């Protein structure tokens, strides 16, 4: 059984390398929970693809065979049951599926498992609000089982109950079969836009940590999988933008929240220490004093 699974993993890596050789760096290989040489190779290939994509966009270079110049907007329209009722003409070529395989299907059929969980949360929010709009990172599956990580703008249409999902992807010339429509170089203004998207991605990590303070902090590897990037870029991008590591930010926010709980509630200090994720009160007290300059017992309480 493991041998068959590994054959599929090797096939994914080979397919990814062929896409990169054609000048297409938009795809990613699905990650697994395995901790072996193949998983290490998967991480390396994904990292190379991402770095090449950033280098090409920011440097203004294109593949000499014109295979990397098409930026297309993919759009999906979902009905009130969240099934795909329509999509833009480029979607089948981008994902490699026939139209019949997508039309009328639940939106999750083209999403990875992690993205399906994100979509379930968004789905609940849409049901609860009359109008709704959000931008979230999602990963789409292609027919060849590669991944396309993109940021999607999701909006509910009012007074209709339809939902429109839009994203931008970079694809190779063979997939869409049209003549060149974009300039060969990236302008300074376009470069600013892509730099802005990098910042938005890092900001999304910041928001994710804040929104999940009650949960165990994901590892750097898990965060990089959630946001479709590599660990090195995620770690350094966060430090560069916020002047602090992700773990330090998480710990600081927990301590800030515990400070507020001490001040505004009568919850016992030992309970607050546990709520802040500390296994013992002395550890909490020590971290609290380092952060604020005084121990929890010195705070005035309501």
C-alpha cells in the first residue's frame, strides 16, 4: 500500500517539475503527514517554485517561450446550496477538469482538505449575514493532483442568494491557448502590487494567530501549509514586517489577554495561567513579570 502511495507522490513531483520546465511556477505539490525523503523533496520543489515565481514577477522576466505571461481571473458562481452553477471560461483549462465534472458539484470538490475547512467557516458566515465579503487563501486541486494556492475574494450577491468567488492565477500558454495579451515586463506599479500582496499574506498570518488565541499555536510548518508558502519565507516575512517572531507575538498576545482578565475579572490567577496556555502558575508568573515588569499579584483587580 505504501509503495503505491509513494508512486503517486513521485508522479506528483515529476509532474510539478515538468510544469516548472515549461515556465509555470503557479502550482504546488500537495503535502502529506509523512516525514521522509520524499516529503523533504516535496518541500524543496515547492520552495523553488515559489521563489522562482516571486523572482519572475518582481524582476519583470518572462519565459522565452511566452509560457509565463498570462494572468487570468477565474470566477465561480455558487447557488444558495453552495454548488457551482457557473464559472468563467478559463476554469476548466486552469484546473484540467471537463466542465461537466465541475458544474453542479459542491464547491469543496475542487478544494484541498484544509481549504475545505476554511470554506466551511466562510459558509457559516455567509448564512448568518445578509451581505458578506472576505478575502481568504484557498488551495485548488488540478486534475493532475497538483495544487494552485491563490487568494480568493468571496462576496454574496444581494438580494440574490448567489455567491461569487474570484481569484487571479498565472498559467502557461498551453493551458489557455490564446495569443499573448500582457506586456513582457512588470512595471514599477505592478511590482508594488505584488509586494503589497506579500504584505497582505503576512498580515493574514497575523490575523489568523489573533483569531485562534484559544487554540494551540500551529507549528511553522503547519502555518506554511495553511497559507500556501514556505517556512523560511513565512518566518522572515513576519519578522521583517512586525519586528517580532510569530511565536513571540503569540506569547505576547496571550499575556496581554491574561493581563486584561486579571484586571477586569475575579477569575483565580491559577485558572488564568491555564487559560493563557501555561502548565504551571510559576511559569506564568515569571513570563508575566518579564513582559510587564511586575507580577500578576501586584495588579489591582475589580
